[in-house]
């Protein structure tokens, strides 16, 4: 069995959203932190091929998933930035 093809569907669209929103503004480590936090707030959707997911989703489901991705990423940005600000205050004290 080919386990290498199994992945969480949300990984690619979350990374695309993060890079579209912040790509040139943030360090790669910060983008990865934001993507991880967002992915941890989304339900896992394991698939083998992205085309299968796209083919079987209704337009309503696709819109709902896009909304969930946007919400999760926006919350992750806020959380990561708040934690970085708190960390900066502690190191300056």
C-alpha cells in the first residue's frame, strides 16, 4: 500500500491562504507556526489524491471548507502574534 500519498487535505489550502495573506511580510518560521496552529483547529480530512476531494465536494461544502480555512488562519495569525508580543515583553523586562 502506498502510504506516502496519504495526507491531510487542509494542508495545501491552509498554506496557500497563509502565503497569500502574509507571504512577503513574515519569516518562514512564523508562517509555519501560523499554518500549524490553523491546521490544529481544523478537522483532519485525510485523502490520497486532491482531485478526489475536489470531485466529490458540493459547491456548498467547498464554500464551507474555504470559510473554515479563512477563520482558522485569521485566528492563528492573531494567536501567534499575541504570543510573540508576550514573549517580546518578557525578554525586554
